[in-house]
C-alpha cells in the first residue's frame, strides 16, 4: 500500500533533549527545519511542541493553515487514535494518560496527529527507502539513540501492538551480569549499546561520544576496544532479534549512534558473520546484506509523522493490529 506525503506538511519529533520540526513537501524536500531544547513535563512538552511548530512554519514563510497535515512523534506509549501518551519518561510524562493531541490541537487551532516517535521514524524510513532505492514489502527500523527501540512497516502499515509497545526491544535483557537499565531490569540492550549507555561509560567533553569511542578503540586503547566490542555485540543482537521475529527485507539503522554510518553497518555485519560461523541456519539468512544506514540528518521522525497524519486525514488505515 502506497501512502504519499501531502503537498505540504509539518512534522515534529519531540525528544528528551531536543525537539526537531520540519516543513516537508510532497517530494520529501525539506523546506525548513529547526531544533529547540525540550522542556519537560506536561505543560513544558505542550509549550515546546507549539513553539517548534510555529517557529518552523515561520521559517518556511507559511502558516499552519497552509499545510495539509501536522504530525507529532513522542516517546512513550502513544495511542494514535485518541492522541494520548503515557510513560514518556524522557520528557517528564508519567503513567498518567495525557491528552497531548487535544492540547496541541487547541493551542494550534487545527487538527493534529500523534504517533510514537520510533514508529513515526519507521514510517519515514519506509518512505525514504522507497523513494531513493526501491519499495520493499516490509522494513524494520532500529533507532539507536538515547534509547534503543524498533519499528516495523509492512505494505505501508506500521505495527503498533495490542498495548502500543511493539518494538521496545531495547528492554530485552541479553547479559545477566550487565548494567542495570532505567526500566529496572539487568543487562538490557539499551543499557549496553544505546547512546546514553555510551555517554555514561565513555564520557566525552567535546564531540560525539560514539565517534570518540570508536576512534579510541581502533587506535590501541584496550578499554575502548572492550567497550566498543560490547556495543557492537548489543546492536548485533538487536538486529538478530528483528530478523528472527519479523524477517524483514530491509533493516534500517538510524539515530545518533548511527553517525558512524557505513562503519557501524560494517562492524555489525562482521559480528553477525562471525556469529553465523557456528550456525548454518544464521549463515543462510545473510543478515548483513539487509542492513541500510540512514544518516541522522535525514528527518525521518518528522517525515513519518507527516505521512501518518496525512494518511489519517484521507482515511487510510496505517496501523497493523
């Protein structure tokens, strides 16, 4: 199922540190984009999202009335039908159901659409892959940022799960002796291989911690080498989990840690091939050939949020049960 972008839309990706917004046209061209600090808590999130929306519209010399769709992506358990969110702990929202969509619609004076941020980005990745390479029947998206999570798109529909938590693979434990995760478990993938884990274990004064860690690991620093090996191992397990649960044609890597680009893809591919030497079954899957990297500069979240908002306005079902 093909779901196009509207002639003009605004997409907003609300993150724990920053909120990114973009005005995108029907060809996927970004007409304007901005990034502002996120203010946490219910009122702070609303104020941040409204500011981002109005600011990016002003930068594009348009008003919110000029666009066909406005979509928002936010971490947490998001009900896209009701526009509610809970457990968005990175932005200061607790387990109380918060009617963010209704608040934003009131503030902006127009209809809006809410999505989980990673599933919105997966929807964006599906559009980008189809427009720059070739359409695929199904795609898994692995977000490697502050946290780790995944989204799955099949024939233009995103899987949400019965409790709206499909794809939260970052909270699957893989090391019983590993660090404690923010979710309370021990040795989760997110606690081992996410951007926040790297920043905690390899703090960097300037620049990207993952880039600095990789440089140190490849230039003789044994501690860095061991930590980097653990990170690649965790990401390889995440890719394997996606392959064995959903068996997608393409697995897209993106997020802050993917700033290493093809280097990261090649490192994960090498680890997967090494692990497959002990299993003819895994070797037959040839997982490395399925990996794609989309640079963090591509606004997948805003694109996907716009795409989903547009689909909702024209009555297309974009969710798999």
